[in-house]
C-alpha cells in the first residue's frame, strides 16, 4: 500500500519529526512499507478505515515505524524487548484475523 500524504504527516507527528528532511521522508516511507509488509507476512491484513481494528493496525504500524526510526544504529542498548502494549495488540490482531481472509489466502 502506498503511503498517503495524510498518513505520512501522522507518522511524522508520532515520531516527533517537526521539520522532516528529504532523508527523513525517504526513511519514513521505507519504514512504513516494511511495517505493513511485516504485518501482512504475519497474517494481518489492513482493515477497513474507520474501524476499531484499523485503529489497532495503525498503532502497530506506528510502533514499528517509530522503533525503526529511533534504532537506526548498528547496535542497540543491552536491554532490548518489544513494547508490551505493541506485542499485545499485534498478538490480538493475529489471533482475531477474520477467517475469510485466511480462506482466500489474503
């Protein structure tokens, strides 16, 4: 899915990027595509806009984009773990993916 300008601006706000550079813009696009791809590979489809499930989906994408933006170095601090709120939402989404999506291979 292509990143809309509205969604890009939401991610800038979430990542606290006040004045994005061209490099920030390119990185946010890549991180967004990676996050959406990760969720798809995990069996989570993008839900319809305006639903509670879509809000959870967007939160997962936000968490993943921010994590990628904040951790661009080759090394990370010694204590590394997923945000528990992110992990709970992602697990719930994976476990509650509508059956018709799985049956149709989507």
